[in-house]
């Protein structure tokens, strides 16, 4: 299977690392031999139709800041558009930073790949939050698969769980903690008395926050995930503008301490029932949804199965990279 990797940040670098160290296991257990034929970053691209030497690409990226500096295979300044349609490959992996205003450049990359008959895996929430119904239709029309399990919950299979396990049941509501950075920040502010700025700084250093961290703290990242879930689990055709959103900028350490004395914690909760909403919400500390750190937790409330909660790490390079591999395997099974 030939892969084109667009965007080479924390998640994509974790993916190439896993592909390198687990090469043998992926072949033996799944009969899969993924070859990355091109990687694109801001400086240009690296291309080898026989498959790039990923260890070498990683070290070049660390040393020079761009994969395009690799001798022989590097093409400095060349954009993704030069290869998405024309280079032979089965799957395009879109991992550029999320832009929730325009969806770009991710949306154009995904559209171009689907139109060229390539399967797409994306961990970029922007294109999906703004145009998931249209992109799904485009994938179906072109007879290819669009997968995005890493866009909600990082490596935790929240989308797979909701879609597959509850397919015969009727979902009445969904609520949960959908953003790892703000959960981490609120936990640090409550437990260790960190200021908002200190907690945000830590979330950035640890690589949980978005390239533009206002997406996390203003609730837009959680709203994007809520949009994806609403489209994926229900028959709603929704986009980001259908969600009412409030972030955590006004929450102070004193508010968290005061709530804690009463046996509550303040969490950024996304909820889908008749309405769709993201905002700071008090949860009883005994509520199973009330988890700390970077964890995400989603409660599915369905007609027959009742309440089910899925909890897991919602952010991080290796975690999200594991979801890309899950999607890859899923596509491979369907091919
Ligand atoms: N910034 C996101 C978060 C990354 O903190 O949850 C994972 O989507």
C-alpha cells in the first residue's frame, strides 16, 4: 500500500516512527506493507516512488526543519498539489494543522485526493467540521473511503464505538469531554493552582494544544468534534455554525476551588440532544465522566443499551497516530 503523507508535525512523525519500529509486525499480523512514497511539509516535499527511508527522513526533518532537504529525493518549495493527483498511491493521509475558519489547506488536499480516486485518512478537523456531509458524498461518488477516527478522542475509538456498536440502537444524547488541552488546563488550575497562562503553556509544550491554541480554549476544537460526531452518529447534516460555543477563558482557579469544596469540578462539556452545545459545566466529582488530565470521556445515552462511557487519551502524537493505523487497516479490509 502506497501512502502520501501531507503535513509532518507531531502526529505524522509519530506515525512514521511506528511504521518503522513495527514494520515486521504490521507485515506478519496484517499482511500489510505500507510504503510512504511522499511526505509534504511547509518547506516542500520528499518523494521516492519505491518508498522513502523513514528513519532518514525523520533525522533530516530534525536537523534541517524540512523533509525537502533530503538529498536526491527532496523537492524544496514544491507543494502538495503537485503530487496528490498525479503520484501513484492508494491512500493520502492529511495531517496539516486545523483551520476552523476556512478548512484550508486540508479541504483542498482531501477533495483533490478523493477526485483522483485515492482513499483519504484525515486527522485534520477543519475540513470535517465545515464540510463533512459534502466530503462523504464526494468519497462515495468516487468509490473511495474517507476515514477520520483520530479527529475525535485521539487514539480512543470513540467514533468507531458509536457508529459500530450502537448501530441498531437509537442514540438519545451524547455528552463528554472532547478536548484534552482544556481538560489538562482545568485539572492543573484546580489541583496545582496553576494560572490559566501557565497551564496553557504546559499544554503547548506537551504537544496537546492546537497550532492555534485559541481553538482549544475558546471551545472551537470541542465544537468541531461535536459536529463530526453529530454527522457520524445521527442523521443530522450539521456544520460548526450549528453549535453554540463557549470556552474556558473566564474560568479562574478560585471558581474551580469553590466548586471543588461543593464536590463538583468544572469541565468543558460538549452535548448533543435536541440542541448542540459546548460550554463549561459543573460535574459531580463522583460522575464517571469527571476525569482529569488530558483524558477524553464520552457518554452515549441510547434507548435500549442505556448509558455507556468510553474514556481514553484524547490528544498526543503516538495516540493519534495509532488511529491512523486503525483507519489504514479498515481501508485495507474494505479494498
Ligand atoms: N488540541 C486537541 C486537544 C488535540 O487538546 O484535544 C486532539 O484533537
